[in-house]
C-alpha cells in the first residue's frame, strides 16, 4: 500500500510543471511543496472521516440557514 501511494505521489508530482525553469534548484522545492500539500490533504481527509456525521450535520444547518435568507 505504501509503495502504491509513493508511486502515485511521484507520478502526480511529475505532472507539476517546473515553475522557475527546468534547471532551477527551486523546481525541486516547488515540487516538494506540492507533495506536502497533497500529503496534508490526504491526512486531513483520513483524520476527519470519524467526524463525517458531525460535518454533515453542520453542513445541513448551514444550508437551512442559507435557504431561509431569500
């Protein structure tokens, strides 16, 4: 599973274009930053899964509040 995830991350990062040019040392930093953001999002989704009923409850409250403001 970990090999599959690391392979997926590498394939996604190779799609990210080098922002400062192909030979610039900042290109690796930009790709590393993109990987950090991606990993953070994955961890956030996994961590918030037990709280999904609570999130759905608040989302429903927000939608009911928005529909009443017409």
